[in-house]
C-alpha cells in the first residue's frame, strides 16, 4: 500500500495514515469541534497544549489521512478555522454529536467519499494506525461502522463510517434515540480494540486537570 503525507511527526506524535486507497478521494475526515466544552470553561478547541491549539493537534493528524478534511462546528464563528478548510455545520433539528455525524455523512456523500472518519478535537494522542486499523476492521465485516475501544471503553466519536449510513439517519431518529453509539447499533458496527496501554491513545481533554495531565505527558523526554 502507498504512503500518504509527510514522514515527519505531528505536534501530538502522530504519523501518516496508510489507507491503501487508490486514485479517488474515498475518505472524508471530519474533526468534531462543535461541543460547548463547559467542563473546561468553554472554548475547548482553542485551548493550547504544548504551544498548539487542541484543534491544531487533531487537524495535523487529520491532514495525513489521505482524505478530504472538514471541520464540524455548531456555528460558523465557533472556531478560528484555517481558510483552506471545509466547514460542516451541524444538522439542524438534531441534538448532540449525532448532529455533527449526520452533517458529516451528508458532506462525505456529496464529496464522493465512500467513508467518513470522525475525530474529536479534544483527543491529541490518537494512534498513528487509527485509520488503517479501522479500515481493515470494516473491510472484514458487514458493518456500517468501525469503532475503537481502549481500557474497556468504546469511543464512538472517533470512528470510521460508511457514507451510505446517512440513509439510516431518519429511521434512527424516528426511534427517539440520539446517541452515537445508538446509531452505531442501529446500522451495525465492528470493534477494534487497542487494549489498555499505560497512556490511553484515546485520552480526551475535558477539564483543566486533563489538560495538565496531557502537558505532563508531553514533557516526558521519551513520550510517544
């Protein structure tokens, strides 16, 4: 399989993702940044970690994915987004992260992408093999989504979805449910397990203490 992106590491330690896709842009990547971040005092995507905004860590990772990258927001002025980046606004009439996923799947279909990879803006240590492993898991199943787990916990905001899953949104909404994991159950999902490493690659930053922990990890000389 061919390589994508540069070989240098990102500010959060991620390297390029190897998808093996050929000529067409089969992948859309949506960085989820539409939440309020109330537990950290608001403005979570703009909080800084090791001199970079949290959102910049994840965008750097996303740009190595061999796909078209977009930023998922609740409002257009919510984040100071790079001028060259697509902005996908949450679908109206839906609450929570599902609004971002619904809008992202619609954008992926319109972009002729077969898959949508969602990445939360508050997860700066995502594993470099995330995309490749989720893609392999999805390819060996009949599921519509592949979701990672670590330390026995599911991470539904960080998953790979078949773009055609957008056709099941209306049916899911009619059930009265609104959660991402509920939608994954509705369309069928496969699980890829990262085990229980000392530093969880899916560690997400919700509070000032979480941010301090992330800073401490990055200050370690042999952090990976």
